[in-house]
C-alpha cells in the first residue's frame, strides 16, 4: 500500500478515489475525487493502492 515510510510529521492519512494514499500534517479537506491540504500544512504522496469506491471515508488520524 505505501511505497515509503510515513514521515513523523504526518498526522493524517487519506486515500483518493484513484487509489493514491497521502499523508498530511494538518487535517485535509475533501474535494470531488480526493483530499487536499488546507493551505497551512504539508503533504506527501505515500503510495498507491486499488481504487477505493469508499474513499470519502478513508481519512483517519495516524495512530500514535
């Protein structure tokens, strides 16, 4: 699922409709096919998985 290690600054994880996984330092916002940073944080593409028909419910806070 993830092609790289999750950086320590990532506090939110989410998957876009196309299957791409992203990490965010601040809670991202939802748009029509995925998530975007809220202009106050950083983000990084973590990998790619199977397209997810339930992607709108993929946002979660990173454990720890």
